[in-house]
């Protein structure tokens, strides 16, 4: 097994090490290795390329070969199809590793494989059970196999080569089969072949993705933002020292440009859609500038590494603030006037995307998490990974699948019976966000409980019709109450299930900024269920 495993690691190393080394310049390779080996040990066992500890940056190893430290302090790696293994030692220079079985209390296929460490995995052997331990001076006998043996019950299981004479064993020993070795060997050979095929296919897919991205960048021309090398990215982030957060897209690090300008660097680790998220970001916000849209300052596309550099937003996302006042009696972080100003800023940003660019930009993922706040709490729309470009003359777009986040996706994105997908889908998402800003709670919250219906927009509509207050837990000034009613009516206009009945962002901005009273919209949903939001 050790020979096969080393062969696989060498294949992996050969397929990845070349591109890994070429990403580095001059003596940076030595610094890079030093960075990745810092804090990369569990109880003294070093973890090196192609493996990496999950506490180190993703570029320190090959994707899918992450290691972790167990409670006992062992370095645990999960090999494809073989499960968790204990990393006993690893020599970085010679790319040799020594493994142990992490699941000592089980007797899996993996353990039978490890029982054959000193012999060829392609030979047949027998398992024999003896009532007591025997001398294993012969090279044909190995054991006892720990997971199959039980000393307290007088059971000791040994592996005996099929070609060996049974005269070497005491008469009390009995055979348990002669085809185990061939079976295990065959399975291991198949697994090895599958792993190699997987590596080759993944390598080919990575090449296709890189070609697709480079084609896009070439066609984009000089209008694209500044392109940085991976070496520049490391310097900007000070070797990825300050991690701001992580999500399905990858990790975000704080950095600083040469003139001391703070930035946020998003590393697209294992980005989905063959680089489409990266292309969407560069294509949509790469050459637009608006006070309410986060600015893309640069990017990196170097082999399999893709990164995006944005202006830094010190106050993080709107999501951090709007749910802080959910508990009864607690103060909300923003007063209603500030919420109105934030809503107006977001609306202006979306209007610019829909009407102010050469091509209409549909965001398709408007939500609190994607609204960032600068040092003056001005909102900026971010994360254009799901965005779609279309002509300003065309109001309807073709979609192969729903895009966005549950709770903010317009009905027509799920079912075409509600209407066609268009810029009105962003209008729906904006107003679901606005409802959450007003109420300080999620529109669809599974934590509320069984006795309360959890569709918050309908509750708001019913209270407006009945001329009841929208705030149940605290007293509000008359001015704040009027702002809340205005915002609520605007949102209810914009979450009409029929897209044609929703206003444009231009009309929404007029309603938000005008002193005119907003008329009550028709009820956008039908239900005979009583809702209780007092709990």
C-alpha cells in the first residue's frame, strides 16, 4: 500500500508542483514554503505540500488534500475513497509519507490494506486465526493484524502468503480464506485508477477554465481594472495575514495598496461555474463608478488562482446591524431616518445598474449581506457573482435556473406562471430587504415557532389596512412612525407577485424621496391563515 500511495502522491506532485513553482518568482519560493509551513504541525508532525492544514491558506496545498488536527493531536488526512488516515511523518524534500490507521476501533477495507504494508498489494494471501501468538520470523507471515485479533479471547489473526507452506504454522491455526489479498489488491488498483483519472480530468478542466477566463480578459481590452500577479496579491495582503471572513466563494483578506489605500481581497477558492463568477464580477463592476456600488480596483488571474480586489468597507455588511434589535425592548442600531437614507442609497445603486450603464445589469442577489457600509454608513452594493448583462432595450431575460438567496428570490425565478424574469426581479429582492430593515427580522424565519405563521410581509399589510402600529415593543416618535409606514407601503408595492405590477426603481426613488403620500397597494398575496407576530 505504501508504494501505491507514494506513487499517487508523486503523480499529484508532478501534476501540481510545476504550476505551483511557476507562480513564484526568484527567491519567493523559499518564502512561500516558509509561510505555508508556519503553524503547519500537529503534535510535531509537519504537514507539507500537497497536503495542508485547514488552518493555513488554501494555496499551501492541493484542493481536496486538507488535513486537520485531531483531539489527540494527530494530523488526520482524508484520501479520496480511502477515508481518514493518521499522518505519522512526511519528508517534504523527498515527498515520502508514513501513514497509520485513524480508525483503530474498526476493521475496514482500509485496515486490510494497511495489513499488507510489507508485501506486494498485487499478491494473494490467506488470513489465518491462531489461539496464541506465533513467531513471525518468516517473510511469508505477517501479523498479528490488530483490528482482527483479540488477545483476551485467544484470537490472533495473521496474513500468510498464498505460496507459503502451511507447515510453518502451528496445527491449531485455521484458515479464514485465501482470496482476501487478491480482492483487496483489486479494489486498491481500481481506486488508484479512479484517483488518477480524477486528477487528469480535473487538470484538463482547470486548463479549460483558465483559457475561458483569458479569452474574456483579452476581449475586455484596456477597460478592465488593474491586473495583479499572485506575488502582488501576497504583498498586498501581507501574506494573507488578516482574514476578514469566509463563504462559499472562498476567503476575504484585508490588504493595502502601495499608496496606503485599504482594500479587501476576495480569493475565489474553487470557484464554481468554470470561472463564471470571476467573469461576472469583472464584466459588471470592472468599469463602472457609482457612490452606491462597491468599486473593483483590480484582479488576479494566474493559472488556477483568481482574486478580486475591492475598496475596503470598514463597517462590513448591513446584515450585521439590522437584526441587532430583534429582542424585545432592545434598541435598534439605526433610527428610521437613517434607514430611509440607506434605502434611498441602495435604490439609487440599483437604478444605476438598471438604467445608467451601457448595458443593463441585473444583480439577482440583492440581500443585506451584499450591502456593504463605508465609514459614513453609506450603502454600497457588492457581490456580482450571479449578475447578468442584457441590452437596455430588452426587458426580459432567459434563465436556465433560479438565481439568488432563499427569501429574496422573486416568484417568477421559480415559476414562469408568475411572469417573465426581468429587472423587476431585482425590485422584488430590494423590497424584501427593505422589509427586513423596517422590522429588524427576517421575512422567512424558521426559528419563530410553530404557532406563528412566518410570512412577515402579509402581517405588515394587515396592520397597515387596520391602521395599527407596526412597532409592537417600543415607543416611536410620530415622525419615525410616518417614515415606517411610507417604507412599508413602498415595499408592498414592490413585492407584487405579478412583475408587471411592480414599479421601476425610478418610481421607487420618487416614492422614497417625495413628500407625497404613498397610496396603499393591492394585496400581493392571498391567504386565510391568521398570523401572530406579537410573539
